[in-house]
């Protein structure tokens, strides 16, 4: 039996390389704004066995003006210790995340939703998302066919999480 929706782990970032000589670690944050990842004092970090371990965040700060952060984790005091965390996902249970504002959605909540045009033409199921400089893209799969729908108000018309359905203004032939 799978975890409940509230207990699903939502990946918020990825730990990178050690930074400095005291065991700090770079983090690529997927949150918006990027510093929002620092709001969580305890992180769930992916293990090689496919589970999660918890680590306490002692401090953190933005680094380099982009999505990067530098953090200090409890018990990590050297570059060698920090290296053990490299390339591991950072997550929180879905229940720990704030409610989305009206008209905003967590990508995780849209996965598996059926996508259709305003006239009811079925396009497939939301499979995953891609992020590009101009906009993010929702990938809708129907068998082997993929449709890449830009996540902009012009195309994303309605989301009904209760019915697990999204309405998109998108040509079914694309």
C-alpha cells in the first residue's frame, strides 16, 4: 500500500558539491523563491537504499544570485563528510508544505491528472514537467505520444484536483 497524498515526499532541491573547508554544501533549490528551501529546519535527504534520512539544517544562505544555496548541516564538519551528501535529493512530506495560493498548484499535485481541451477532447495524462527559461512545460502523454504544453495562463485554463483533470487550450494535433 502506498503512502497517502499528505505523506508523499516532495523533492525541493538537490545537494551538490562541498563548499569551503568547514563542511558546507551547495544546494540547488527547486522552490520559488529559491531561499524558501531554507524555511525547513529539518530536511529529508534521499538515501542510496531508496529511503529518507533526516538532517538538521544549522544555517543557510543564497549563493551566487541564482537558485543555489549554501548550507551547514548538523554533524557535517568537513568537505569529506559533506561529499557523502552530494547528489542527493532534499524533500519534505507534502503535508509540511504550505497551501498553494488560489490559481497556483504544486506540480506534484498535477501528476496523473487527465488533460483535455475545452471541448472535451482527451489529450492524455500529465506525466512530468520540464523547466525552460521562457516557461515551464507540462508533458502530457497518450501512449507513446507526448504533447508539451507551456504552463502559462493562455494554455492552462482550469485545474480540478478533485476530478484529477486539467483543461488546456491546446491543439490536439500538436
